[in-house]
């Protein structure tokens, strides 16, 4: 059977894949696994639970809270807040467990359940596997005073905002920003944070109704933000996704500033302040070669990981690094957050603009993105992609043609019989031609 937990919790169509019964069962199982691991020893267990504005989050939150309380865990319900806020509050409230109900950038019919361990970190794979195995097991139910108590955390939003502002190295006075909240979890806190930091802020995509999250707005749909920035003659635009764990930007001309460029700007800012540990940035193999070349030129080392924020975070924790992330805008600043925080990322990016007095386009120009083409090849035996002789020969031939001016990456999908062919080159036409040629070889050689 397929593993229930993916790289970012349990996710699927709400009320079909992610049901109230599943949410309750996962919560009870999580309480039992953590209890048996000694996480609750010597004290009454506590969990923090939050959600994004999806309509399904209302009943799923009720199910999660019911499961935890029935298993003897006290619950702080923080309501609608970004995923990184739930992670932060899990840490500062001294909770044993955090639970976020969100499907991040996915469309509204989806929802998901993400667990955080003590300190706001993601659960280890082994703990997730143990939770999955224990769903539906027979158990001894607590009664009387031993059942969990549930209360709302009225100070949650205020404390999260204060935490973000405490990370601000330079106020935003004089900046004119447009922000896109994706009709999501940051719709209330993001405008507030930037205004309290001194910026003049115009807001789009901040009217969640439970059904419109990520619908034409947010970091996966930047056209409205681009238009709004140009129309308002703003200094920049900042967009988060539905649960606000990622951030992309738009400069004053409407040009997109992606996660690689954001990381490049922040890496140099942190290094200038002596806060870039070991002068190292952690990125995935999907980051643009332009980032690697720029950081090499600037004397910043780049460590690369497999695709997925959990792999970035693992490398950061193992090496004590302070900055890492993905091209998608999922940026981790470990001095302030245990997970990606799109609101924090946007705040620090804007702070760099205010501090230097330089336009975002100028700051982001530290790196030049090489044209990058991705071709998905479905219905193939992805397991053979790494050792098929003809495929490997085709990759080598393409690399010879690039002669160090680009790169080739074949990446099997983690969830479906598909291989992603990525090519970067100095010219878009060359990248497209090589990607199409390699995709043809993969399709022919690895067909099911």
C-alpha cells in the first residue's frame, strides 16, 4: 500500500480522501505514539491546532481536536493562521504536538493534515510511519479529569506578529508594497505585519470565504499581483500561498523574482550582518544554475539536496546552517523559524530594500537566471532512469553540447510513473531542443 504520509503530511480531496474519520484516527494515533515515545512523560500533554480558511478545515479541525482531547491531550485552538505560525506557537507554548489543517498551494477541494513535534519541527518519517500503523487500534480511553481540555488561544495572532517584527533588521518606512495573500491563512496577519513595520501597503487576495483560497491569487498565480504593482507604481509586490509557507515577489516593473533570487538577496544580507552560518546556503538540485554561479562569485557556498523542504531542513539542521530553500519560494530562516515562513521571507526581503535603498530588480540582479525547461514524461519506468545505458548516454551527449554553460537533470516523480527532464542552457532555444530530445529518449527507452 502507498504510504499515507507524503513529503508534507497527509493530503487529498477533503471529505473523500481526507475525512473526519481519518483526521480523528490520525490524531488519536499521534497521541498514542508520542506518549509511548515518552514525549508526555511527567506532564499533562498539550497540542496547538490551527488551520487555513478552507471550508473543510472547519469540520476537520473539529475532528482533530476531538481525537486529541479524547486521547487525553489538552488543545490550544489558534484558529486561522499560517502554517509557520502554528509551528512557532507549538514551540513557544511548550506544546508536545502541533497540527495544521491545510493543503498549502493546492486548490480548495483539497485539504491536509500536517503534524509538528515539540519545538515546531516536522515529525520524523519513523514517527509518521508509527502513527499510520496505529490508526484504528483498540485503546484504553481516559475518563473524568483525564480527558483533554480545549480552549481558544486568543493571543496567538498577536504573539506571531510580535515574533515576526522582532526579526526585522531594518524598518520599512518609505516603502510602497502590494501584497497578495491568496485568500488564505495570512490574509489578516500579513498586511498588519508590514504596516506595523512601516510600509505603505495595498492588499489583494485577502478576502477568504472558505472557497476561494489560491483561486487565481497567491504565489502560484502572480498575474494579478504583477498588474497591481505596475498600476499602483509600487516599489514591489509580495505573494504568499494559501498557508503562507512560501513567498515569491514582483519588482516595480512587474517582473517575477523567484525563490532562487530571493535566497540570493537574503544570503548576502545575512552574510553582511554576520548571520549566514559558515557562509553557506542550502538549496535543492532544482535551483537554477544561475544561483550557483552567483553565489560562487560572491564567495557563498551552496549545498544541494533532493527536492523537498524537509530535505533542505534536514541538511540545515545537520550542518547548523541558517538559510535554505527552494525555487518555489519556500525559504527557511532557521534563526527565526523551524519551517518555511512566507510572511517572514517577504518582511526580510522588503527590509533589505529599505536598508539599502536599492530597487528589488537591482538586488535580485545579483543572479541571472539561465533559461530552464522542464518536460514531464509520463507512463515510464522511472526506476530505470538512473541506469538505462541509452538514457545515460543521451544525458552525457547533452552535457557535452552544453560544455559547462548549462546542466541536465533527470528526476523521477515521487508519486507517479513519470520522469521530469530538466535542462538549463544559455539560450532558451537550446534548452528546449535538448529537453525535447532527452524526453524522446526517455519515452522510448523507459516506456511501460
